[in-house]
């Protein structure tokens, strides 16, 4: 992969990180404004509590997804700083350029990713 491509991917990752920061902030801001007490439900307090619980679960799921994406992007940016971007975290082999272009935050080659998926684990060893 050429230096220009690496630079483009690095810039893309930085923009993605900023987008994720904004998205997380937006989710947290909308959550704090929706936590204000509502008018009473005609079905009583239980329905209101159930609705609030569902909304909290959805918000936490979204926040968790955003934080995971941020961590992956941050990890890729750190690999740029260390000079190890494009190398598999598990086996150390070169990650194919096509994979990096499709998923700039990829930290595993396809072989290790397939092995990881086959073993049913969500994170590579040592990560």
C-alpha cells in the first residue's frame, strides 16, 4: 500500500473518530433531555417505568456500539503512530489493502478474523 493511501486512510479514520464523538455526544444529550418527567400515563406508573427502561436499554446499546467503534478507530490510529498499521494484531502478517480500504479500522487479517469467529470469541487474544 502506498504512503498516499495510508495518509488517506489515516485522515478517514480521524474524521470517523470525530463523527463518532459527535454521535455519542448527541445520544447523551438527547437522553438527558428525555429523562425529564412525563405527564402521568393513563395506564399508571408501571407502563411509564417500562417505557423508561426500554429507552434506557436502547440508549445504552447505542452508546456501547459507538464506544466500541471509537475504540477500534483509536486502536488503528495508535497503530499508525507506532508504524504497525496494516499488520494483523494476532499473527503479524500484512492485512490485504482491499480489507483496509473496506474497513480502515481492521486489526485482523481475514484468516485470523475467520478463526476468531469460528471459535466464537469477540476479541483477539491479548486484546
